[in-house]
C-alpha cells in the first residue's frame, strides 16, 4: 500500500454547519481478508440520508492501520479497522458514519480544527438521524459470550419490567 498517495480531506462547504452537511463513507464490498476500501460522500442531514452510525472504542490511537479512501491511503486506529472489517459486506456497499474518518482529525490545520468543532456539535443529530447505530466493543475474547448473555438478560428483564440487581 506504499504506492498510494496519502488521503487529503476536501473541506466541507462554508455553510456546512447550517445545512448540517456531514461526510459518510461508502464501505465497499469485498472479502474479509482484502484491503478495506471506501469512498467519502457529502450528505445533508436535512435530506434524511440513509446511513448507519458507528460508535466504537478508539483503542490505542498510536497503532494505525491503512485503508483506501477515495483511492488514497488513510491510516485509522486498529479498533476502527477491525470494526470496518467485520461490518464490510461481501456483496453490497454499506453507508456508514464513523467519526475518525468522517471528521477531519488533523491537528495541524486550523481549518480542520474549526471544522471538527462544528462537526462535533452535530454528533447528536448524526446519531439521531442514523437508520441504525452500530456499537463495536472490539474483537471477541474467550469470555465475551458471558457479557453478551448478561446484556440479553438485562434487555429481557427491562421488557418484563423487572429490575436487575448486581451484588459485588
């Protein structure tokens, strides 16, 4: 992947915060072992676009893995990389909002810092307008089934208007 140019963000339009313009990615279909590829699109929340919002644990921000975004190399956290690998479909494109890709994370560009401030203010709307919010907690571990089982019991208890008491 060294032969690809480094991804550069195109600035959002000047009225992006008023128009509630955000970036979303079209996560391109492929096999699980293939390089992750996506294309960035601009959408306005005023137009009720169909997308899924991804909430995930950033993990170690110093460990980065490359993806291809608009044909250029973009480095993302290992946690986000893992989430996208799991979410990628083999046959259809998925439209996803993931903050680390859809919001310019540059610390050296003053315009990027201003844009990030505006985009963070839209995050409530981004999650509210998503057709689905995906939550990535990380790769499964040998005891992950215990946590999932507990979550299922909590949901079931809530449906039955029961209360769950935890003793430590």
